C-alpha cells in the first residue's frame, strides 16, 4: 500500500515538475526571478524525496501490515490529516494564510507528534511566521489576508 501511494505521489510530482519547467518562465523580462523559481525547486525536491522513499521502502524487510496497529494500519491518522487539510483550505480565506497555517500545523503536529507539545507549538508559530515574512513581506506575494488582515 505504501509503495502504491508513493508511486501515485511520484506521478503527480513528475507532472507538477514537468509543468513548472515547460509552462512557467524562470526569469521575467526585467531579469527578476519569475513564477517558475519556487515551483521548480519544490517539484525537484518532491521527485527526489519520492524516489528516495521508494528505494528505502524496497530495502525494508516486508512486514504484515494487517497486524500493525490492530489491523487498522495508518488509516485513522491519514483520515485525520485529510480532515485537517480540508479545514485548512476552508479557513484560509476566513482566517488568512498565516493564522490558518499556525492552526493547521499545530493540529497536524499534535496528531503526528503527540508527546512534544512545546516543540509543536514552536514549529507551528515559527514556520508560518517565516513563510509570511518571506512571501508576504519580502517577495510581496499575495497571501490570503482573511477577514481581519495582519499588520505588515
């Protein structure tokens, strides 16, 4: 099941990367970085990480997944992350990008990393703050502001 999921993600990552390299321009007419800069980096990193995980999975000794976690596998955690992702997208325009990211990261990390509350809180505050400063302030990219915009 993990291999099938990784292959599906790899196919999506290859399509995304192909689009980033063929449809988007790397540099603008003024010589500044264009809209393909970050998508190309993200696409290549996605493809590399999928290939790495497929190789690592192939080297692992096979285990009976039906006996893992009482026969449930990782489905409850997967369903939780899908629900959190859906809530994140729904709240993005209401709360704004930075606040929705903080809430999503804290909830997701609390689900995946249960025993480290302080670490989860620090990561969920610092990462969206960095994204907001990088994209919203420095690069002047549009980030959803929400009903109450954050001061810049």
